[in-house]
């Protein structure tokens, strides 16, 4: 099984779609979570700043500016990096306490919130950190600003985001890989079914698929296929029965008629018997076309070649040519076999012989004196199979008629009067070729007709 | 010949019996497989003609049963099926020859004659020469001569003549020649065999007074001294 087949299989495509939709959903959900997480974190941060301002105000009310200074000193002594920063200014905007510079470049946010950036010393390194700040009147013209950095929140949010991204990549990769393998497994089962069903159709329509080995939908599929095989077999048997009945019902009385005619002829004078002979001949022709028709129906309606034996085509063609050579010679037509190498094909030798004989028979019939017929055996173009070309130098068949001549009882208008025949020869050729999984084509031999038979 | 016919279609059966009797044979007619089996076991026939599809016991089963019981009377199977498969199955089940309906009475008679002749001959044919009147064939040297004149034949002509000489005096049909000389069972659209036979006739008859190879109208050919055409 090829990778391309797996990739283009329905199961795989389904799984890829599924994984895409799933990861998009997961991404959206986690994104919502991320936004919610960031939002609540900022809210908490803001609340803590407000609380700190209230505390500061309480301290101011209780212990006035000195208490505030003391409080701020205490806070600065705490060993945490992410702590509050303060700035207290008097009514003329001069810093009286705190550890923030007097006038950092504030950005104004909604609801009186401010934001700014400031460098912090962290493990000896100076890092620019974003702060959230809020001013508040302490009283007596003093104004306090409490600020807190939100690097921690950004860091956590980034961590969450990276985690989400990695989870998504992992989901997609794992999903697609497992999709590939499960698609391959399904394809394997489908391919096994496929091979089994074509083997059954080719060889023995009486066989059934093994349902026990399959599970789920494949099992249902196998069951349905088995039902189809069942119906196909009964239809085939039905057609066979019908043609058997036709054979029994029509050919038998025909035989009787013919034989009664020959009885009648035996009792006649020589002068009259000629007429009866002609009727008997017509009767024989009728029986012959009936036989041919029945053979075509049998070949077309029944199952195709099952097994067959190895037939060496060069030998068969040699025999056909040898059989027809005297007839061709008598008509002044040269007959040539061109088969440089043998070709072995599975088939029924009598049918193949019949097929080549019919084509050659036609060729000899339609080729004028001094004409030439060439029988060619070559390996098939694609490297497998065989191609048999029988080309004559007769009048050929006009393009428009080429499809029709395979129809039963069809005869090219111009040949109707000149050449006897029942118009079934090429139909039988086609039926035999198809029975052997082959095909027949007509081509122009410039001048003449080329009959190209392809056999597997 | 004593012939047993097992055929369920009454009109066909009666007709065949009539024709065989008219040709001077003794003919018994049974209409189903069981009765045919009983008749075959109880009597001694020279040759049997059995239809492929019979009520109560299928024709092929009937033949198989007779063969497993050691009955080796030659059997010709009649069938309405023109399928190759059926012919192979027929011959596998122990039948000696196979004829597809519709057939001409001449074809049936010729084939029965050949089957009967073959059965009464020793199983191993040890002849090294064949002779029909003044025509000789040396099977070892593969040489043919008539009177004292050697006749040179193509390999296929030789096989054709050999088959005709082995069945000298019997009517040999075109289908039989195709089957045994060319080894193929098929329906030629034209009388391609006639050309081969007339070539052979040129070689063995043209320079001699008495023609040996005769065409039997509506049936086939017969090799042997000229006789009234029947």
C-alpha cells in the first residue's frame, strides 16, 4: 500500500478534518480561558492597589505623614520583588515620601488608572517593568500614588499561552499520526475485501466473502456484498436457464424439421431433390446462426473465464493459418503469419481458435484476388498481454459502420448481396475476446481492414 | 448395432429411434435417468446415446454410475448446451463423444459407427501399416503409396489421410475431422475442410481409375471403394 493512497483515503481525510476542528475548538476554549485568566488577574491586581491606598489613607489619618513614611519604609524592607511602590507628594507636587520618581511618563487608563514603565533591579539586572498605578488624595493637599508591577501576571499569561500552543501542536501531530495509521488499517481491510471480491467475480461466483474476520462497517459492507453476489448468481442461473430452455424448445423442433426434410429428399427423384437440398441448406444455416447466437448469449451472460489453461497463441495462430491457407490459396490470396515470439495466455483453446478462425474467415471472404492477409502476434503495448492483428487488403469497413458490425445480425449494406453469412461472426469474436478479459478493435489498414484483438 | 437411447423429449426420442431403425439398427428408448440406468445394467448394448438433462437422474450422473460399476459401453452424450464447459464436463464423466443439439442424423450415425468400431477393436492398436484397397500407409516410415506410386503428403494431409484410413468404410464428418486431425472443436463459418480434402483427393485419386475418397452429401466423407451413396 502506498503512502499516497493512505493520504488520499477517506478515513485519513476525515481524521485530518476532525483534528483541525478539534484543535480549533480547543484553541478557542483555551483562548477564552487565557483572556478570563488575564482579566481576573488584573482585577485582583487593581483591587490590591485600592486596598493598599485605603491602608495608606488609614495610616495617614492615624499617624499623619510620619506614619506614612514609616509604613513605606517597612514595606520596602520586605524581601519580595513584586511589592507595592509608593509616591507621596504635597500640594505643590514635591515628593515627600515613597520610592517612585516624581513624574514618570504616565499613560492614562480608564477609571483613573495609570500605567508606566520603570526599570527595576532584579538579581543585579535592570529590567524594564510595566506598572499599574492609582493616585489618591490623602488629605491636607497630600496626594499618594500606589503602583504595582504586573510582570508576574504577564509571565504567567505567557506561560499559559505557550502551554496552550504546545498542547495544540501536540494534539495535531498525534491526531494526524494516529489518523494515518488507522486510515492505513482501514485501507488494508478495504483492499483485502477488494481483492477477495474481484477474485470471486473472476473465478467462482458461488463463493462468498468471509464475514467473521470483519468488524463494524466493513462487516456490514461484506454482508451487503455477499447479498449482491447471491443475487448476481441467481440472475446468472436464471439467464442460463432461459437460454437452456430456448435451446431445448426451439432447436429441437428445428432439428426435427431438418431431418424430416432429409427423409423427404430420400424419396424424391433427382430432379426434385435439388430444391429440397436448398431448403435443407437454408435450414442448416438457420441452425448454425441459432447455435452461434446461443453461444454468444452463453458467453456474454455467464461468468467470464475461470482459470482456463495456458494457451500458446503462436501455436494456435499457426494452426488457424495452416487450416485456412489452402482456402486463401484457392482464392488467390496470400496469407502470412508474423509471430516472432510465442505468447502464453490463459484461455479456452477452442474458443480462441474459433475467434481467430472467424476473423480470418471474414478476411479471406472479403479480400479480392491478389490480395494479402497478414496475421501478427506481438506482446501487448503496456508490456503485459498480447496483441493479435489480422489485417487484410479488402474493401475495409467505413468508419461509421465500425461500431455496428459487432451488433448481432448486423451486416454492412454493400456486402449483403455479395457475401453469404449470418452477421454473427464478429459478435462472437467480441464475445470470446471479452470472455477472456480482452477486447477487439477495428482499424484502417489503408487499404483494408485491421482487426486488433487484445488479450491479457 | 444394439443401441440404447435415453432421451426425455418424446418427439426427439421417437424421431431418433425411427431414424436409427431405418438405418438398420436395433434401438431401445428410455425416457428418464433411472429407467435408462436399469436398461443399461440389464441388457448388453453396443453403444448408448444419453441426453445431458434427464428427469430423475442427470445424464452425466448416469454415465458416472455406469463407469464406476465397470460398464464400458461407449456413450455419446447429447446436449442442448453449446458451451465448451459442458463438453469438457461430459467427457470427464466418462462419455466417449459429445454432440450438441441440433445435429444432423448423418453426424449422429457417423459418430455412433465410429464409437462402435473403436469399442470392438483391440484397445492397443499395434498396426504398423494401413491399407485401403490399393492405398498403403506405412506408419513407421510415414510413407504413403498407391499401387506402386509413392505419394508425397504434407504433414497435415498425412494426418488427415491416416484418420480417414483408420475409419475406412465409415462416414467421417467435417466436425470429426476438425476434432481429430486439427485438434480443435469449433464451427467453421465456411467449408474450410473441403479445400483440404480436395487437395488430398488430388494426390491420392487424380491419377488413378478408381476413386477412393468420396463425399457423402449432407454428412462428410468416406474413404473406401466407391459405393452407392445412401
